[in-house]
């Protein structure tokens, strides 16, 4: 039987990370029966009373928390098991956290790409006006008669001037491509946030499709941003393929569901129940 989170001796080189402790540390413990007037024998799995204190087992991380009995109880006994919605634990909790982190990353992409698409579309619709403004600024900076018919010098201004060589049709095409990519990222973000299986496949395929382009960009110039983006996307693809068992890997979706179900529910709570003093006394 696995030890409760936080009680295992950490490995020397590869310590085990407990997602339950992370969530309880940020959101608080999940305790049952803190508003009950009296306890029943069947409640001992998650709460018992001794020496004027009640010990509540967090049904997420298995910690025992001592609290005094409620002065003004709201109910006679703790709710029945059918009334309790147990929190996620184990692999199910890990998947939820990791998928939502990826969803936030995709949501950021959606915002940036949407802003880019809008900016390019606005630029295309006002290209002539912006071109005149640009060359007036270039003229003031360089002290020359810069115009659409003259060469703009200076590395930054020279690169920027190439934008005005693009036709409005090309700019609108770029805006449309950025908008379509933004929609794709937005759909991924929503699907991953709600842990949809189709979103995992969509994210994996979309991520892998753009990996050759990222490698091509790195072959031409190496920057910290490009390397970081490649590492993140490789990690996302590897996690989805291996941990989420896409395309039948490691048993596929059915095996993934079984692994998730093994860590949640009342059977999992009974299987991983930490020893409590009340049980020791009863067995003495």
C-alpha cells in the first residue's frame, strides 16, 4: 500500500512530487463533517473524536487535522457518502493541473495572436497613411529626404521599411492566418481546461505540425526564446503522447481511464487510509 502524501522518505535523486500537497497548500484541506453534531462509526474513515478533539482526514492529501467540535453544528451527522463529491487525487489530479497549465499557455497564445491579427488588419487598411508617417519620421531621424522612392538607411528602419513593400492583399492574408491560428489555440485552451480527450489529440497534432518550422528557425538563428519555445512544445507533445496515452500508447484511452479511476473514489480512500490512534486503541 502506498504511503500517504508527505510521509514517504524522498528519493535521493528523483523525489516524488505530490500534487495533493500542492493543491492543499494553496486551496486548503478538504474536510468532511466539520459542522456535524455527532459522529457515527462509519465516519471513522475521515473523522474521529478523541480527548475533546476531532481529527479530520483531508480526503485529498490524507493529512489529519485536529479541530474542536463545532459550537453551533449545522447538521446532526456528517453527510452520507452519496452526498459527498470527493476531490481528485493521484493521477487524475496531476492530469488536471498539467492540462490546465498547458491551457493557460494556449490562452496566452490566443491573446497574442488575436492582437497580432487585429494589428496587421488595421495596418493593411491604413497602409498608405502609415507609410507617409513612417517616411516623415525616417526623414527626421536620418536628416535626409526619405520617401517611398528613396532608400532608408539604418538597420532597424531599413528592416521596418520592408513592411511597406507588402501589398494589402498579403497583409490581409497574414492577418487571416494569425486569426485562424488564434482560433485554434483558443479551442485547445478551452478543451484542455475542461480535460476533453479530443483537445489532447488536437493539441498534440497542432504542436507537432509546427515543430519542423521551429527547428527551421533555430537552424537560421538561435535565441533563448526560440530554444525555450521548442523545449516547452516538445515537453507538451511528450506528456500528451506518453502520460495521456494518445494513439493507443501504453494501452490507450481505456488504460488512462483505469489509471485515473484507481486514485479516486471511496475505494481509493479506504485503500490508502493512514493509520489513526482510534483504530490502534480499538484493536488493543
